[in-house]
């Protein structure tokens, strides 16, 4: 899928900025934390088609991963 790098670039910039704004990390630290997460691994898997989620939803998954160790614990996915 040749569009995936462009899609990932958008999420990289948007989610990293949200991480930086909320947690006070530099943009480079935020990007690194995002790129090495389980959430990013899921996002970059074309079979999961996660680009249908908003950047805020992806951020919520990343945040759930940081707290619980599993991005699937995100309220955005569970809809509790």
C-alpha cells in the first residue's frame, strides 16, 4: 500500500504533538515514544486499517498503553 507512508507521517506529527503538549516531552522524545509503542505497531499494520481512527483516538490508545501496557484497553476502542 503506497499511501501508508503518507498516512503514518500525518499520525506521527499529530500524535507526537499531542503527547508533547500533554506530557511536556520535546517533540523528538514524543515521536520516539510513539514510534516504539505497540500502538504504532498496530497503526502501521495495513491489515488493521487503523487510519480510519482519528489522531485523538490513536493518542488515546497510546495513552492507555502507557498506563495499562495494552493499547486495546483504550476507552476509544472499548466504548465503555
